[in-house]
C-alpha cells in the first residue's frame, strides 16, 4: 500500500509518514551555480532507471524509487551525492559516512564536474537502487531525508 501526501504530492510506503513539504523545482538548486554542476546532475540522473523519481526539496534533491536510495546537495562549487547502502563505501572518494539506522548507511561523495559521475559512482547508485527494491515493503518509497 502506498500513500500520497495531499499537501506536497510525494508518495510514501506508509500513511502519514514524516517528511518535508518544502518542495522546489530542480532549477532552483542550480541558480547561480556553475553549469558543470547541472551537467553533472543531469548525467547522474540520466544514468538511472526510468522509475527513479527526482524529488527536489528546499535543501536537497532526493532520488527515490521503491525507497529513497540517494540524495544530492548542490553547493557553490560541488555536488554532495549521498548513497544509501547496507554498509559504508570503502573509497577515498567518500568524505562523510552517516549510520542512518542499523541497516542503512549513507556514504557521501563529492562531485566537482561531469567526469566525477563515472562508472564507480553509477555502480554505487545502482547498488543502492537495487537494495531499496529488495527491501521495500511496498512498491513505493520510504522516508526521504529531511534537511
């Protein structure tokens, strides 16, 4: 069973699931930012399966399908791409690790330009997408990070 919030229109796996209603357009995240950041984001999203939802909130862009599996924070000079897996990523590219729950770990990678959206990052995102599909109680997403 899924639930669509009547306020923001986002879809979740449980009724009345806690989330942010502060949605904005994707373009708002890239206003006054270098074009290379938008090109990086577009390349990243373009490599995802067609059922991935891009949910731009006020301070983060959530990538979700069955569950939230990644997020992108647009900064002045780079993107921070967070990947949710059942383990931390073991890579020198990882700048931050957050243990979200007992079985969900967020690893954050900096992306400075389109060349950083490489096979390795796409592989991690695909693993996160597939993990979310395997563990999803329904065909919809779980809680998105509230930032």
